[in-house]
């Protein structure tokens, strides 16, 4: 399985509203604290990683 690595990334975007459990927000903020990535950037990269590695039936 591929390793998830954060990268600095700027792309054309559209706003979406999503609700996160507070403990997950805290975990994400801790993970990106010393990285050059925003909360949104992390979520986008995590979703891209999940979609790329999604096992289909």
C-alpha cells in the first residue's frame, strides 16, 4: 500500500461545508502543526489518497 505523504498544493477550488467530529479536528490540527499544509489541504489530500486506494468490488 502507498504511504500517505503531505505536500504543499494549490488548486482551483469550490467551497463545500462538511462537519467533522471535534476529536478528528484536533488530530488533524496536531498532524499538520509543523507541515506546510492547511486543514483543507490535508482533507483534500486524504480524500485523494482514499479514493486512489479504494478497493472496489
